[in-house]
C-alpha cells in the first residue's frame, strides 16, 4: 500500500471523522489503527506491535515536548496563584483600552517570541488570555490570532529555529542537485517574499483584529462572548486551562510576579539553546540554531521558571496546600491536550510510513507546464502538511523534489518553488488537527482544538486562495513581486468583502 493512492485513505478518513464527529481522540485512534493495518497488510498482530513501537518511539523522540506542555500548564497555574497574571491583566487593560487593542497586543507580542513557533503559541496564549478575557474576546479568536502569527513570523526571521531547519534543508538540496546559482541562506532570504501564505496571513490577522471581522463559527463564538460573557464552548470536552479561574490567587501580586518568571523562561531558553548549539562547534547564528535542540532548551527554561515562582511563593509564605493544589491542577488541565498531541504525533508517524508524500510527489513529476509548478507545489505541500501535521516533514519531502525538477528544466524557478512549498506547509499546518502548533495554540488559549481548527479554517482558506492566485501570476510572469502584490490585493479585498457581508448579516432584523 505504501506510496500508492491507498496511502491517502488513513489521513482522509481521519480528517473526515474529526470534522464530522468532532471526536478528536476517537478519530485519531481509528486513523492510527487503519494506517497500521494498511502498512502491515491487514495483519492485526503486526499492526498492534507496529503501533506500540511507534508509540514508544514517539515518547523517546518527542517526549520532551509532552513534558514541556505539562510544565507550561504548571507555569500558567502558578502564575495565577502568584497574582502575577491578575497584575498583568490590570496593567494590560490600562494599556489596551479597547477590545481591538487587546487583540493587536496579542499579535505584537509575537514579535518577541519569534525564536520558536511552539513556544510562541503556548506562551502568548497563557499571558494574553487574562487581558483579552477582560474584553470578552472568545478563546477561539485568541487562538486564531496567536496561531496565525507564530510560524509565519518565525519564517520571516532567518535566525529562528524553524528557519534554521529550513535553511539546512535547502543547503543539502543545493549540494545534491549541484545548483551553484545560490547559497542556502541567500536562497532562503530571497524566497521570503515568495512565501505568499505567510505574508498574507499576517496582513489578514491584523485586519481581522482591528476591524473585528468574524466568519463562520467565529461569528457565533464572538457573539456568545460579547453578549453572554461565555468565552469558550465546553461541549467538545474539557478545556485546557479552564480550571485556573477556580484556583486561589494572591491579592497582593505585582507585575514582578509575572515579569521575572517570564524573563527567566525566555533568557534561560535562549542561553540553553546557544550553549547546546555552540557545543557542536558552530560559529554563526544560523549554524547554532541548526545544531541546537530547542525543545531541550525550552525544558530548561520551563523548569527554571517554575522553580523561581515556587521559591517566590515560599518566601511570600503562600500556603503549601495552595501550592500543591495549583501544581496538580496545572498537570490535570494539560493531560487531555498532551494525550491529543501524543496521538497526533503517532498518527503523523503512521501516515508518513505509508509514503503519502512520496506518492503525491510522484504525481508532480509527470508532464506539465512549468508555469503551473509554483501553484502545484503549494497545493501538494499543503495537502501533505495537512495530512501529517508537520512543516519540517513536508519541507523535507517537497523542497528536494522541487529542486530536482527545476535543476533539470529551469533553475530560475527555484526561489518560487521554495516559497510555494513553505507557504503550502504553513497553510496545511494551520488547517490540520494533527499539527502540534494547532494543539499548542489551543492549550495556550484554553479552547478545544476542534473549535480552534474550525474557527481558523475560513481565514486560512482566504489566505490560501490569494496565494494560489499569486503563484499563478508568478508562474506565467516569473515576477515574485507582482505575484505578491496580487496576493496581497486579493486578501485585503477579500477581508473587506467579508466585513461588508458581516455588517449586512448583522443588520438583518430577527424574525419574531
């Protein structure tokens, strides 16, 4: 079944079940089982053994990210107990005086968490929730704002962890295809304007935040939040972080109770990342980021920050019972999301073993007009990323294939292909329930992953449509700048069309 059309069956069925049933755990479980059965030619014993082995492999390889998620859950609860989040909320409301400003503040904070998209999703949701809650911004809206400015911002900065991995992929591809027209960093930098989805998404999310444009389920969630003060929907299961409001909190907390732990988390993470990266003999910033282990660095940062809060709580003579209750609550609220993340990682491994990427790539290598290459690579990269929930995994599959094709036909298309692949991978990741950042953004914003995925999808589709049009322009004109301008024009016009339609819908009188 590997590398054939049948390899598409598990991801398609999994995603269809998620959308139709809204039962994430059950759908992921069915997808894992079906994928394993296909891979092992319907041998039940071998399939079960295969799933167990993959589960162990995920725990050993990606267990650190699961531990980090739990640490962030504890961190969030301890910040609440310390009174730091309450103090930040009071300050944030003074600075962000309107609902729109509170949302823009959540976006701008992403400029300071560019070094890792996963950290950006968790951290900003945890910190900004206290401010946006004051203005009754739904948690699904907050998760959209945060998720849409995590990986997109990281990919615009060449020294982020995500960008460093992409540059290393490009470096290997240029070497294997003997393309000498570009260096890896040069190709990445030139390809940034060709990453249409990333750029249009950042523009769109600011328009949505400033002008309050709500589409589909987001309209219902925002209406419920503003009219009834209900910020999240519990019908799909337990909401991560929802128990915080029932925890005790110190009434004399100050801004230092949040600034010191947050600064510690960031500084220790950066120091650990640089130390690990330079330990490999790296000299440049790109090499350091390429060789470091960002997840291990985040673990050091998270553990140190939690320890600092605990020390400050003990010094302030906070009740031991309150501290232990808070820690247990932090662990409990993240366990459902940790389970989902674990199953998503196992699903990604199972689907990857079926050769989804290789099969789709083989379809590209047939006869086609080179003018359609950018848009085709965007679409295929989006589907692969959507299926496996991995930006890096998709880029690792598609960029080499694209380089091989353009090296044989027209190397001037290389930059457009790199941009199209990166754009497609981010679109797929933003739309996929299997993506780790989808789940982490949900945890940080305290909303069920299903609600986050369904509310973000319409905006992601608008950016993807503008990107497709832009890549068609690039294919026939060979002008990345013209394609980018067209893509930006389409997304801006589309956003205000939705705004106008939203206004007309809201003005229609309700029937008696």
